[in-house]
């Protein structure tokens, strides 16, 4: 029977570290959050962010734009936040309306305020193993794997899902730890090879958003299973992996909810505080944000 990798416990540990770092700052960190339209999923994530920010002593500014806001209007709004020295970090809530291209819009955020780690400059740093902001969900997965105590060196790691916010950056992070990485996606499934890859995974990460896509009996005995998926089925929230079957074979597994989610929010706040610390340095655009005198 697998041991649970509880994201809430890890989030609590990181929370105490963040509080200590905030106490050393000369100002209160400010996170600007942009939500376009009124998506229920985004609203739920915002609520979680607001609650965490309040506990940590972070100022959370929520900016709601109407559903039919143009890309030009959104980019202009981002630019105003970029030049606002009191704002330390910017996050764009997903999903965006279909007429807005997130890949293009994310490039308008200053790299030093890109606390989601999605600016091409931060992704480029990730590629070269340099210090930068790492996409929050991918960083959360790596924290959970580290908590399992498993050494990734030479391990067969399988990532299901190749999104820009999880799958792709996570692959780079796993490669940096010398895991042997396989990425599965829609074409893998259509070719009938998904089960084949899952069965040899010593470390399995699934981030697709399709309820119980991965069958419990496919899990390799002793594998570490990280389920990033959050899906509503009736009145229940379930992951992308059939938990009951997988739990019997895995050595470690994340619960859904309570696994990756709580940790992702806390890592967002950690990135914000890191951004604020960097912006406090004299070399950053003249004076420190929120400074007086």
C-alpha cells in the first residue's frame, strides 16, 4: 500500500520559510492577479491564492477584466503593472478567453515579475539550468518527488501531458536530475502505446485533466505516482489516475485533492517573495518597491 505524498504538509513547511523571508524585507510584497472573464475554475484558484496570501502577509491585488477584453487591452494593462514599482509579481489566471493567446500575452510580463515562470526568458533559464522562476506546478511536482526520498538518477520517468505549464518544464527539471524521461501525449494514446509506457515508469507524473485516464493496474510496482489532474465527477474531485488501484501498487502517491494543488499555490508565493527580494537590491530599477523617502 502506497504512502501518501501530502502536499498540505509540504506547503506548511514552505509557508514558515516564506514568513521568515518576508520579515527580512523592507516592504510588504504585492502580487497582482489578472482574471479575464469569470471562469469558475479560475475563481476557485484565485480564492485559494487570496487565502494563502493573507496568511503570509502578502498583498493580493485582483484585477478583473471583462470577457471580451482584447489582447491589446490586456497587454496595455500588464504594461501598467510592469512599470508600477509597488507590484512585485504578476500572474494571469487561466483559462483565458479563446480569442486571447496566452503564449503571446505571457511575453508582455517583465521576466523579473513573472512569478509563474512562463516568460520565454525564464523558460530559457530553465533549459540551461540557470536560476530563474520555475513554473509553479512543475516545481511542486519536483518538491513532492524529493519528499519521497527517491533518487531520480537513471530512473525511468514518464510524464503524461506536454503542456507549457507542467509537462514541458517538468521534463527539463527531470532531465536536470538525470532521469530518463519519456513524454506521452494524445498521439501516444491514439497509437495505443500509453499503457506500455506507463507500465515501465518508476516515476509517473500525469497532468492531462481527464478523470481516471490512467488505470490502476498499469502502475509499476513500487512506482512514485504524482497526479496533477483535478477533475469533477459528480460531487467528487478526482485525479487523472485511478487512485484505488494505483495505491495498491505504488510506493508513494499523491491524493487528489490535497497533493499538488496546495503546494502549487505556496510555490507561487515563494516565487513572489524571491522576486521582491531581487527587486529590493540597489541594482533593480533605481529604488526598492514601496520604499519611502
